[in-house]
C-alpha cells in the first residue's frame, strides 16, 4: 500500500496589534470572516493566526476582537510576500471597552479621504545616527540610552522640521543599534532624525475618519499623515483640541 503524503501550505499569516500601543493583542475572543463567511484559522499564540491550505485568492477579511473596533481589509496577494504572506493588523481599542484604558479620539469627515495615520511628535522610539554608505545600515540610538527594538514593519522617519515623515520599512536589525531598510530613503537623511511608531486610523467609503491614541495626559501632539485622492498631506493635531482635517 502506497503511503499518502499530506502537504501543508501556509496561505496567510495574521499578526494582531493594538495600534495605540504597538503591543501584541493576545485575546482569545476573536472572530474571522472571509467574504462574509465565518472561518477559523489556526491560533498560534501571541496574536498570531494562520490559514493553511485555504488558497491564495484575494478576499475581504473582517476581524472582530473583544475590546476593539471591527477591522476590515481587502487581502490582496500581489501586495504580500509570495513565500510567507503576512498581514499585520492594527486594531483600534473600542471606546466602549471595559478594560479601563483611556483613549483620545480624533474624528470627522473629509471628502475623497483614503487613508489616515499619525506619529507622536514628542515620543520617538529612537533617533538616527550615521548611515553606512557601503551597506546602507543606519545606526540608531535613544538619548536616554537603553535597548532599541524595531520590528519588521513600517515606521515614520520624521523630517528635520518635523512637518512631515517618510514611511520606512525595517528589513532587520543588523545589530542592537543598527537597522537595515527594505528600500532606500527617498528624502533627505541626516543624523538625529526621530523614528516614531505609526498609529493607524480608519476611513470609510464616505470619508468618515477616526484616529485613536492613548490618553497619557501629555505628549498629545501628533503629526497626522492623510491621503486625499492621490495627494498626501500632513497636519499637526493636538488630541485635546477639537480639530478637523483641512
């Protein structure tokens, strides 16, 4: 009798994060829907879920996690890595959560708005040092010292005047204080540029937007990056003021 061979193919890996903190969302009460149909990916712990042998056709994914707003996104495989397709999901804490965390919301409506995100102007993860012309490695440091951990997804590299930022994607940390980017920086580079974590907001089809951050009683000025049509704009917003996008 010939032995049967069962092949397992990883078709999608999902990582859940809290967008206000960047921390992993390790919540057991999670519901996934694929094109409106409930599905059950395998839980691998620490906010990781995997789809095995489900095919790689594009689909609309909806995720409901206790304590967070519903998340929807179109999974497009042409935008993902062909070897291990990874989808980083940044969840927004619900205003009705019972977890006792305080958040500040920035919301409104802007016609033709497509995307919205922001970085804290006063709390960078680290600053840039020197750039190695041969390897492309960029040294990083924190003024207060200590270790630096940058994961393999996007961050905001603030400009010298802090009126804009370039989205950079970390390929790896080549040392505890050095990073390699997936793509070269297109803007001006200089030492002491802040690298900040990006907080992601949501926009619906009518241009209604919501951006939510932690209320820590300080450092509430954020640089908001938003896309209207094909135009990328920036605006400094204090979450304690009732501002709107211009």
